[in-house]
C-alpha cells in the first residue's frame, strides 16, 4: 500500500533538498508496518490504523527534527576531525557493548586468552632464541663439526680418535664430545642404583657460566 500522500499531508514542508527521499523512506516504513499487520491477521482498516499510529503526533516538531538531521555537519579540519570521529566511534562502541553484556564478556575473555597465550609464547621464544646465553665470555665457547667423507653433509658424526686429536692439539683450552645412545638398564635387588655421566662442566666454567655444575643422570 502506498502511504506517500498520507505522509505528505501529515508533515509540513521540510525545505530540504532530500525531502522527496525522506517522504519515500517514511512511506516505505509505514507500508512495511501495514504488511506485517496483514500477515498477523489484522483487517485492512486495522492494519492502516496501525501504520498511521507510527507517525508522531507532533508533526511540526517531527519535521524540525528531520530538517536538523538532514543538515550537513560543519567541516572540522585537522586533528580535531580525527579526534571527534574517534570519540563518536568509541561512545557508539561502548553503548553497543553495554546493551549486550553476554557478548561483551565473551569478547573480553577471548581477548584476555589471546593476550595471555601470546605472552607465554613470546616469553618462551625470548628465553630460548632471542636472549643471549648467560656467559661472561661466550666468544670462548665454540662447537666443532666434522663433514662426512663423501662431502654430502657438513655436520656429521666423528670418531673418538678424531676427538682425542682435537682435544690434544693444543688449540683449545678444553674439549668435550657428546652423543646419543639407547640403553636399557635392568636392576636387580642389591645392585648399584646410580648412574652419573658428564664431564663438560669445566668448559662452561671457562666460558663464564656462573651456574656451571657437573651434570648427572640418576637412574
């Protein structure tokens, strides 16, 4: 149903350039109210009355509010415009969050969990990868690799005689070798219960590690 004539008769002249668009928007809103009423089972007359009732009774005041809303805002230049827009956005966001407390709580918890997880990950990466080793003389601590015989790998394992040659060459204050093995220890009642390994603590002390201690593995 077309309500343009009723809207035009109800409102005084607005005197703005967008007046036809405003009238069309109000008439479309009244038409939607009419259609909703008909779908709910109202008669034609009852649906029309329901749509008419949506218009404010103070026609002059309503027209004044429409004119005020249609006036362009005064341009604000420079930083004032940025701060004014930011302030309006913040107030609008706070009002929206206050109207939906459940959603607000979910958002706050999600942000808190995200910040906490990122803090833990960054702390671990900083401690393991970014922060330098706690050594007063880290330039004195080096790691020696041996290339494979076929030249395919620059970082290969070496033999114990090679390790002895490096240690006894006199070019280093000390040397230690390490490797990984798989072992299964079966203990009987009354057998020794301790297994201790490690002898590289003196290298760490020479490099200036204050917490260098003899490493050990208790079985």
